[in-house]
C-alpha cells in the first residue's frame, strides 16, 4: 500500500536515530525530517509488514498522517478521563479507602476490556461504596490523581489554536469539574454520585452516562458549536467504553489503549505522552 500523500510520523521518549534510519530503509522513505527532539517525519514512505514490529522493538509510536492535515483544521477534542487524561482509575482509588480496591478494580478491568456491560459494572462498583465518607474523594483528588504525561502541554496547544476541549467520562463530576477548572476546559460531563449526610449512598444521581451517552454528549456539543462534520473532531480514550465516542469522531486516538479499542482507533500512542497528538498534526 503506497502512502504517497502522507507523512510517516515516528516518535518516542528516547529515540535512537539508527532505528529511524532502519525504518526509513524498509519503508523506502525519500527523506527524514528531524521535526523535534525524539520526533521524526518520513516523506514518501511505504507501509511495510515489519513496520509495527520494528517500532514496538524500538518503543516508537508510528502513524501515517495526511500531509495537509494540520491541528488548526480541528474544532473539538474530546477526552476520556480515567487512564487517559489522568493516571488513575478514580473509582478504584476511592474504593481503596473502603478496603475494596482489589474487588472494584477487577470489575473495572473487565469493563474496560469490554467483557461486561459498562452500566452494570458501574452500578455494581458504586453500590460497594455505600456508607463511605465523601472525604475519600477529596483525598483521591489531592493525594493520588495526577495528569498523564503531556496532558497540560496538549491542552495548552489546543487552546492556542482556539480548539474546544471536552472532558467526557463515565466517572464522576467530583473529579471532572475540578479538572475542568484546573485546565480551563470548555466542557465537562460525567456521572454524579449521590451523597447524603456526607456519605455515599451507593447510587448515582440522574441518568447514567454510559459509552453511548458519551457519544451522545459529543454529538450535542458538535451541534452546539456548529461543527460541520465528524472530520473536525478528535476523540482520545483507552478502553471499550470509548468505542462509541471514537465512532462519532473523525479521528480516534487510543492512549495506552486496550485491545478492544485499538481497532476503532486511527492512531495509537503507546510510548509518548498525550502531547504526541500535537506532533501528529504539526
């Protein structure tokens, strides 16, 4: 398959130029552009069956990106929260304060891999937290939650281009609203935990924001912003609950993605940080 109208973008955390030159050779690239530290763009490269294995061995992310597709073309970037924008599965960490992290994390993993229905898994996990003091959520936010590498640079780069940012999560508003304020995001949507007397009741307030609900919110914001089509939308996520959102966006990017999501993604970032998105379209 000839990739005449694309650049082969190669990026990693620490790149050996010999690996870049070897990949350029097998893909018959006409030139190598040193785009940025640890970022290279190969012109007139052809796909080669060994490309994936070579990049995996060198811990390189690779993507064939249309030459004329620039960041300024996009109007909206939608991000998943847990294990995408942030480094944790927030509900698992909250459960740790109830001594139930292992049990809850096992359900989370099955849901992320698409083995059980997301709505069922979320209700089961939240129910286990009945009676937990709401202060546990604050402790998770203050003590355990960190942005994933490159997240702040990605958001800053999008904002410089005037691109709208949207956090849409099957997690909880307690975290998404704080992240929205912290990063200056345009929109944030998530589920709301019911709290009575300072304790979690084990229930969710209002309709459940499930994977299809995430895609619906994306469609609502697309219409609100008068975006012409899905082609101007990027979605970032990591698990099965992001598949409908990926299908609703023109460009789906899996960040440390589960196998179940990768086939729905146009690009995958397995080694670089979230700011690797900026390098794809620069």
